């Protein structure tokens, strides 16, 4: 039996994070955790080794999502899908430097999220 894909959500908007968790669980993914800060995400990733991390670019706290995604990618080779309300060129350029697998602009619909994850899994 094949293991379910493990997904970590790094999002500080609680309602959005839990909504994504529900959608992803319903379609059969194993959501291994929801983190609101980069530090929490790093701890969760160390313990769960997710296949994909959905990362909000703008996070409360010392480090933003782009820095967190870079750390996750370097430490565990985790696939990254960025999620942001900031579609400006500077943000896109910074996120592109992380070698992410996708970039979704809020508000993101359930189908877009699931398609982005499937694309990542099809290429890995």
C-alpha cells in the first residue's frame, strides 16, 4: 500500500489554514500539521518530514514565508507551494529564487490548491 502524501501548511490566517486542511484531508492527503510561524513549521517538518509545504509568503513574526520556505527546502528537500495575496514582482522574484513548485494568489479556490499539489507530485 502506498503511503499518503504528507502536507504541512505554513499559514498565519487561522481560518484559511484550517479550511485548506479540511479540503486536503477530504481529497486524501495527510495534513501533518498547521504552523503559523517559520519556527513552528521547522519543528513540525523535522518531526513529520512532509512531502509538500504550502507556505504563505507574508507571516507574522521575525521571518517571512520565503525565508521559511528556503530553510525547509534546503534542510529536507521539501517541495514548496507559495500562497500569497502579494502578487507584486518583487515578491514573485524573491519566491522564485527558492525553487518553488508553485505560486498561488489568494483567494485560492480548493480546486486550484488540489491541482497545484497534484502537479508537484506528478513531477517528483
